[in-house]
C-alpha cells in the first residue's frame, strides 16, 4: 500500500498537481521507505532534461547559467535547499499572485533559467516554483534525512541514460492477423476482433467465417463449423471445416495438414474441406500443390502433384478418388468482404435505433454519436437530458472513418487536437462510455474526457502510457486518487476498436471499469470521497488547465479516433454496459 501511495504521489508531483500537504506526505513516506528515493531521483532527472530539451527558449547562455546554478547548489547545499523549500511553499500558497507579478526579485528563486524576456519569464518561473522546486526540495530533503553521500542527491550529476536494447522491445507471439470475421458463433471466438494478432494455438467455432493473414504471406478464409490448429506463420492443421488459401509467391511452401494428408503449396490458390468423418477433399483453383501421406515426413514415394482444375478426395484409409472442382463452395476474401459489409450495415442500423432511443433516456447527461454534420464541419453535435442539443467545438481534429464504412469518427493526433464541451449539473454517480481506437500511447496521460484543471470532484477519465484505464478524482485538496485497471492496451491492441466504460457508483462506493462489455476492474472509493461530481467546462481527447491567463499545459492529447461518447448521470449495471457493447460492436 505504501509503495502504491508513493507511486501515486510521485506521479502527481511530476504532473504539477502535488499540494503542499502531499509534499509533506511524500517526504514522510520517503523517510520510511528509502528504497523509493532512487526511483524518484530517476524520474526527476529525466523530467528535468526533458524540460530543458523542450524549452523553446533554450540557448547556450541559458545552459551555462543552469549549469552554474547547479554547481553553486552543490557547493552551498544547505542554503540552496532552504531557498528551494521556501520558494516551493511560497509558490504553492501564491500561485495566482505570481502569475501577475513579473518582478523576479520578489520571487526569490535562484537564477537557474537564465535570461528571458519578462512576458515569458512569468510562466517559466511559476513552473520552477511548481513541481520542479518542490520535487528538488523533496529529493534533496530525502537525501539530507537519510545522510546519503553528496553524489546521490546532486542535481548537477548527469543521469546515466541507458540506451534501449533489444531486450526492451516487446515480444510478438503472433503468427497471423485476423483481418475479417462474419457472424461468428462459438465461445472460443467470442472475443475475436478484426485486427487482432493471433498466436499459435487452436481456434474452434460453430459457424461463421474468419479471414487470417499469416505472417508468411498466405491468406486463409475458413468457414465453420471448423477447428484449426495454427502451428506457425506457414503451417496450419485443419482438423475439421472448410478453408480457402491464397498463397502468393513470397508465401510459397505454406502447408495445410489434415487427417488424411499433408498439402504443400507451390504458389497457388486452393481449398481444403475436412468432413466430420475425417475424409479430406483438396480443390486446386490456380497453380500447383503437392500432397503427401500424413506423418510421412513428406516422403517422396507418397507425393502427388495436383494442378489447377484438379480435385481429389482422400479417405481415412488413404484411398484417393478424383472429384469435380467446386470453386463456388469455398468463400473468397472478396465474398467475405461483401458479407462483412452487409452484416456491418445491419449492425449499424441496430446501433442507430439504440442511438435514437437514448434521446428519451433521462439519465443521459451528454451523448455525442460523432455523426458528421453536413453543414457544420467544425462542431460536434450531441444532446443532453431531455434531448436538448449539445454542441462541441472541434479544434484541430480531422474527421475519419469510424467503426463502420459509413460511420464517422474524429481523429485526434496533434497536441492541440481537442473538442471543447460544457456539461452542466452535479451528480452523485456517473457512467462514462466510449468507442475508441487507440493508435498510440504517446503521453504519460492520454485524455478521454477531462474537466478543466483538476478541482475537487471533477473527474479525469484517461489512459496511462502503460495502457491502464484511469478515473482520477480529487476528493479534497489533500486526497486525490487514480482508480485504475491493469493494462488494457498494449502494442497488439493498437488500431482496434475497443469499447470502454467506467462507472462511479457513489451508493456502492466503488469504481467499475469495463472493457468490451466485460467487467475489467472494481475498486473501492477512497474514504474521503463525498459530494456531487461535476464536469462543467471540459475537453474531449485533451486537457485544458483552465485559466484566464496564459499558462503552459501538460500535453495529454489522445492519439487515435473516437466514435461515440456517452455520459450518464447515473449508475449503469453490467447488463446495460454489455448491451451498449453488443449493439455497437463493429
């Protein structure tokens, strides 16, 4: 629990959100858990270098000034600590005053940032007296309290960056990608989604079609009922069912193993049909294939070559009978695409009925279906309670294709991309729901829907860079919590449409997170949680600090597409979340 609390406080520190009371709490925890000081130091050193790198005013003189300041700090350590601590406390207590005050002498900070014009200096010094001053104070204080050697706390010491190595790259355990699916029925395929990476293993289903594109280059359309055992990027066992394989030249050698034969492709297009009694049919539509007796290790004495227009049935006893080619019985990728589009149109009609039904749902605080207006391209139309119209202001975002070919979505890519909205009202509980395609987790926090600033009881719904879904709530100036899941997104889930829902249930005092209609995480509310939630001025896909004066804002833009966003002013249960997923599933 202490480690978790420490991690959360460190994250808030790096995010400029640490209150003075939380600074004291962090110092106390560091005193009791000295093993975390190294983690904190690494975060601060990297953040410091990044801030210098990203500083638009950096130049040689500023670098020298910063270096001199660090050397002075090392030489006069106690005095520096005292000044930094005093500045941090003053900054926390009078942030607004500092914004108006351009007199650097009144601020009393060391000249760490070098020369800058007076207009630009104000936010820079506020930033100094914000997280970095407080962070430096904590780091140095922790070092003083623990009597560490000077070298462990000197901020002038260059951090030891470790270059990424191959070991840092995630492993790809997949051998194929599921690129199309139509009307699949079966427990084992319930979670299959186009775009999903498929590892070696067995897939069995009762009915429906799937298209697999193997890493080796072969494309297979398989029709259920079927059971396929995928061995690697160029071999598959067809225990039962019907498949059609297209094998271009780069994939030559692709093999299909069946109960009564082994087929090796020589660059062609063919079909394999394995019946319930184990009899196997091979139909060659183009090019040439070789067939061998099963488990013969491709013994040449068992080899037979089949050319375009040939077809053979091989019985359980190995007898081979010529049959007529039935090309039309094996679904092509093009035909599957037509079937998928037809099914998508039906699914989209069902979703549109659901969308329209929400107009009369009194629990809806805001519903943005992300339908593109033909006349107002830069507004996001939605509606709130009682069907009243809501309008979002689109900033930077481009329209893109949504879950279905005729469905629109908004694409968030650049740091400035966002949709500004305003949602009035106060609520005991809230439910968030969205269809999302994440293309990358570029930021420490990747916004879904964030209120301006981070005031008490104004939730922040976002995704952490490690893929965790978070609902962050400030319960009081001294108690903020990130209610999060285990990682939902990894490199293999990027580019896929995913449904996310989060429920803040005040009556049951818990937070529920759902992924694709299923409960993914349940967390108890913090003991300090009380009062009604407010959204008010907020941003979709980004964050705005919320100030009448200019102030740098941390970059938290979403990298991906959003297709639908619903906010309910009430608790939705598992069945309702599942329904939203089922009706909206692409």
